[in-house]
C-alpha cells in the first residue's frame, strides 16, 4: 500500500453462503479502499469487488474479464 512504510499483501479467507453473497459484496464495495480489490469465487463464478463496483466473471480468463480489468486499471 502506498501509505504503508513496508507494503504487505494481506490474504483473508472466509466462507459465505450464496444467499448472503450479494449483500456482502454491496457492503464491501462501499467500504473497501479505493486501490484495493476483493475476489470471491465458487466453482462457477468469480466476483471481483472494487470501491463502488463489482464484476461477476468467468473463473477462467475470457472476454468477461475485459471490463473488470479496464475498470481496475482506471481506478488504480
């Protein structure tokens, strides 16, 4: 992190039920730092959450990733 004297990557793992995921993604997108992102996944989809926006994309890189990558580059 730019404001950190010694940048450190943080990894936290949580299990969230499908019925709670949409609510959690909304909350996280409101409170995450601007240059951070969160990814959540199951066997069928990957959710990438940025400040104010999230993307449901394929778990394998394909065209669904393009708008997510463009957005991430724009806000980084």
